[in-house]
C-alpha cells in the first residue's frame, strides 16, 4: 500500500511512472518512461491528479515530438 504522501514509482505494461502522491492525488512534476528504458515518454505537472501546464511528449530516442499546454480548472 502506498503512503498518501509519498513518492510513487510504478511500472505498467507500457512503461514506468515517477512522481509524488500528496493527500491521495498526483502532485507536481511527473515523468513517464518508455518500458525497459531510461528514455522519457512524457513529462509534465499535475495538480490534484489533473494535468496542468506544459506537457512534453518524446520519441524513443529522446527527441521532442509534441509540446502541449494544459490548464487545470477547479
């Protein structure tokens, strides 16, 4: 069981995710990696488990594919 205020490092079929869970919500900068690599797939910020701000998508060689701007609305 994950502490509600702790770093989270988890593995899924399509890659790893790294970030912080605060009061049960994803908070701050999160990075999602391609499976079995050190290459980022996405990086961006969460507020209350909602994407917020600049999110960047990378290809498998680390090159930027897309830059998105997300806005969390309360």
